[in-house]
């Protein structure tokens, strides 16, 4: 998943990483897909104030599938200019 964020002139930009959660809350199934599921209990947030001269950031989220049925790992990378 790739997402582009642009910031307006004079707007304070923040990088917020939200992760964790130990309990999966089920969503509703419609047409064979589950919608609205989320993680709860123990979520963490990390806030970083970005320099005011930055105009945009590109976020890349990738899933790294493991072998043998183990849970996948996820990575997030952000590049700002």
C-alpha cells in the first residue's frame, strides 16, 4: 500500500505511528469479505513533529509473508521532502 500526503503552507505536519493491540474485534461479513475489523486493547501511538519546511511524505506499508503458516510481519517506511 502506497499513500502520498501533502501539507499546506504554514501547516504543522505530524508523523503518527499507531500499532499494537492484543484483541481482534470482528467486523461484519458482506459478499464474502469482512469489513470494519480492528485491533483493540493495548494500542500504542508514537507522534513526531515534522519540520515546517517539509511539503510532502510518501508512506509505504508492506506485508512480509512467513513460511509455515506463521503470522505475517508488516513494515512501514515514510520518506518526507
